[in-house]
C-alpha cells in the first residue's frame, strides 16, 4: 500500500487554453470532473505554461483564451464552491518544483515519452526542438505532485504523462525519503504522539513488521489519520516508518479515465480541433444545425430510397450518445428500410444537442459579461492552491538539503 498524506485522495487536472472547448471535451474530460468534484477535493487549473510550450510564437492570445476557458468550465457546472479553479502560472511554485525535479529526471525518460516524438511530427509547422517542450511531461508531473494528487482525470492521450509522474515520485521518494536521519526523526515523531499513543503505535508497528499482522497496520494507519495535532511531515514519517518504506514525500497518482464512450466528431473520428470536426460550446445554434445537417452519413444512401446501415454512419454514433432506446430503434429501422431520410434521422440529434447547449450558452453569456467575477473565482482558487503548493515545496526543499531556516 502506498501512503499518501493522511490517506487523503485528491484530484488534480489541467487543460491547455488553446481554443474554445467543444462537445468532445464536455462528454469526455469535463463530465468526469463534474462527477469527481462531488466526491473529492479537486484542483483544476488552466495550463497556460503548457500552452506556451507549443504556442510560444503567439503568446498574446493566451490570457484571453485562459479566461474564456474558465468561463466555459463554470458554465458547464464546475463549481468553485467545490473545486479550486486557478491558472497554473499564478502558482509559480509549480515552476520551482519542476526545476527541482529536473535534477533527478533522466533525459531518456523524457525522450521516450510517446507524445514527445508524436507531437513533434504532427505539429511540423512549429519548432518543438526546445528545452521547454522536452520538459512538458515533467512540468505536468510537478503540477500533479505539488498537490499530492492521487487521481488525475484525463483522456487516454495523457496516460503516459501520469505514468512518468509515478516514476518520478517513486524516484524522488527513493532518493530523499529515507535520509540518514529518517529513523531518528521518526522516533522523535513517535514521542510527539503522546505517551499512550506512542506505546500503541510501537506495539502495532512491531506486530505488523515482525508478524505481518495486516490488521495492526490498518489500526495504526487509522490512528494516525485521526490524530488531531500531527504535522504533515510527522504524519508521513510515521506512516513510512510504520510500513517500513521510508517517507513517502510525494504521492504516486493514478490516471482516471472517463468511463463514458467518447463523443465522435462530425466525421465519425474522435472530436478534435485538429480534425476540424468539432461543435464548440460557444457554437451559435444555427451553426450547430447547419453542421449537423451537412454531416456525412452512410455513403451507401445516395438517394432517399436507398436503405442504409447505421453502423456505417457517424450520425448513428451521435444517436447512441444523445437518443433514448425508442428513438434509436426508430432511427435504425427507418434507416435500414429507407423509411426515413437522413435529415429526418438527424433531427432528434439536432434537438438534443441544442437542448444541451442552450443552458450552457446562457451561463457562458452571464460569465462573459462579468469578467471580474471570473477573475475573483480564479484568485480564490489560487489562494488555496498556493497554500498547499508551498507546504509540499517546503518539504521537497527540505528533503533536497535546501533548508535555510
Ligand atoms: N497535458 C494536459 C493536456 O494537454 C494538460 C495538463 C497540464 C494536465 N498539466 C496537467 C493534465 C496536470 C492533468 C494534470 O491535456
Ligand atoms: Fe445515418 Fe440516419 Fe441516414 Fe441512416 S438514416 S444513414 S443512420 S443519418
């Protein structure tokens, strides 16, 4: 078992502000965020530094894109009362952690992250042979580790980045979690538990380490978790000492993939800006209608009287997301028997997308009209983020010998 700080689960995720969010983001990552914010302490940030790694030649857009993105998050229901929303570059602690982690990160780890070469090849029009771009996954690791994030809700394309984050946390803990004075400091922490609790802790620790008594481990973990006055450092030391693993300063996160099927784009491929097949959250409804009406269908249905096959049609994939069983049955039957035309078939999807977007767009208009409110939400989120980031960073500095108090 890995020992995260006080066993607390924390969700961390970010998005690069590179353009308006679309329905693919909404049905993919954002719905996942919406669900998680009810269950966990969540940190969601706008990864403006990550946007600069690729778009450093057009920096003038970034702050506007960032603010628009915050508006879109709020409009879909990310709730600043439940989640902490902020801008990455406003918590410069991420950058210091990135620097410190860079000291222990083998170059080969970064070079072999699959997105490194893929993106360089895909984005040939950009010069990505930069130091910053190579460090992209490490900056992301710092983003996650600084909040001791345990769950990272992202799309599949980001799993490799969460994986390298785990490796870096492990390497860090291995190098610095068991300093020469670890045992002595753990013993001091035991004494700070108070006499009765200290005796109990030692008993339980012995039962676990000498006899493999799993229950003793759990009782001791619960006791540490419930202890009211332990500092974070002491708690981690005591958990590490108990488990015999040294101090887990950085928590190993896990990727949390969206359970839902991904929303296809207008051409049936994954919805993505680079394929030009998106419906943005800000798309005027007439434009939504136009895009859906002109969307390709089963190529076998050249004429209205030709029967079609839904499995070969991208509109059908939208029905699977937006329509109930009855409508799906109607569409599939009508398609196969040429009983309905493609425009008939598309109408319920058009209506459903419009119904989904209407309230979101109303809220987008409200937040767009009140940028001060959005800024103040981001600055509140930032404050909470900074508190936690400083705390982690202090421990990291300490562990790396940068302790000048
Ligand atoms: N790289 C992520 C993306 O492109 C954005 C990101 C930056 C991120 N830092 C993060 C996601 C930390 C999760 C956690 O989508
Ligand atoms: Fe696609 Fe519907 Fe046309 Fe069939 S009827 S080809 S499912 S749009």
